[in-house]
C-alpha cells in the first residue's frame, strides 16, 4: 500500500476549459515511491523478566526508570525453605568433608587397625618361619608347626580384610563428599532462583508486581530494555514486503512530534508473517532520533523503495485504470513506472507536450 506524507515533488500545469474541465501537461521532475508502514518505537533488547519459581514477592529492588547492569538483582521472592535447605546441605557437606579429610576421620581409625594387623601378621610370619625351620631340623612337634601356620594365615587374612575395608570405606566417603557438594551447590541454585536478575545493561521500563502478590513462572515481573538505543518497529503489508531490504531510507512521523519528520534506515526484516494482520515486522534505526524517546511511541513511516530524478510525471487521478490516459486524440495506452500517493511516472505513450484530460465520469 503506497502512502505519502513527504513534501510534494511534482507540479502540474493547469489549463481552464470553459469552467467545466481542467487539463494538464506532464511535467519532468523527480518522483519517489515508498511503502507505507505503521510505526512503534521500542527500546533495543526489550524483554520481560520472569521468575522460575512460584511464591510471594518479597521486595522490588528497582523502580521504573532505574538504569541497571547485567546481573543486578531486580526482584526478591520469599525463600525461607530454600535457605534452610541450603544451611542443612552446608552442614552435611562439612560433616562429609571431615569424615573424608579430617584428623578424626573414619579412615584414621582404620589406618590404626591396619597398622596393628600388619604388626600381628609380621609377628605370626616370623614365628611360623622359625617353627618351619625347626621342623626341618626335626625339632619341635608337628602340631606346633600347624598352630604357627594357622596363626600366620589368620593374621594375613585379617590384614587383607582390613585393607579391603579401608579401600571400600574410602570410596564410600569420597562418594558421600561429592554427593554432599552437589547437594549444596543445588541448594545454592535453588536459593538464587528466588532472585530475579537483569540479563542486560539497560533500563527498567515497567514493574508488574507489588510486594505480597503471588508470583509464578507464567507472569512477567519486570520489563527491561536498552537505555539509549531505540528501534523503529514497522508493520509492512505482505504485498509490499518483497520490495523492502536492509539499508533503505525511512521517513517517519511520530504522534508525539507531529510537526517533525525523522529519518531512519531499515536494519532488519523478520521473515515470519503475522497471520492476524497479514503483515511483516521490519526494524529500522534512527539517523536523527529525537531527544526524548519512550517505549510505545507510535506514528507512520514511509520506506523509500525507489527514486528517479528526471521522470515524466502526471497526476494519479488522470490515469484511467492502470495504463491509459485521455488526450486530445482520445484514449491512449501508456507504460507507467514509479508511483506515489498522488503521482505516476509515465515511461512511454505520451510526451511533455501531450495535453491530458481527466477521465470522463
């Protein structure tokens, strides 16, 4: 859909004919063709912050208009139970670390038992070997040898059992320590989930909840966006979107500044169509933005899709259908080019000396 609020670029010669009919001659002048779009101004990086837990809002730590940094806490949700769970998890972590690493750890007791078992094994081994050599010399009795051997084997088995128990206990305590560390880290995450933080360096534009209100993951708490960078959001009809591309110039007016025309440049075209209104979203950046901009300012824009400096132009109202005009010689077919809201370029069919008459009613 073509629409203009730009200053008129074509002047036409008017000739009176018996007060009933006006004629014109085509004029060689510049013509600009543009695509109309409705305009809304929004901060760049505009987004809504949500909570990931349900609860009651404890405190809003920012106000509308505040400038925040990435990571700043915006909203605090009541978190009594998570804090208690975090403290309990920390105590469990301390106990697990003490059991695994501390001076009075369970492993220390097993180490002492292993030392005693090693001494017993060494003593039984020496006695058995001594008795074995005596038996080889036919000294002593066989029952004494077998008794020494049995004591040696029992102390060897006892030592092996303690060593296995030590290794098994060490593995269990290490696993318990890692589990306690994971539980504590998880409890800290659960605690931080009750604090909603900013994901950008920007500005607070809206706060949606007050202290004491119920909070859930489906309702926004704070709206944030860039503090100094604003985008021109334009809705372009699907019949015109194929003519729009990044880098094109946009002239726009804002309802808040009714007497000014601002210039912008197409920055981004979103490829998904809005099925509700059959439009595409196009973003542009201001080249000469006004000093004061607020989210939601609305207006109208024209995206310049084509320009020609020297074109043969006639008033649009003199065009019959899409490609005919009324001349002194009757109806003549023409080849049209660029079009504005009130003017049409004629490429072939007439000249600057052709007198045109309005269509017959």
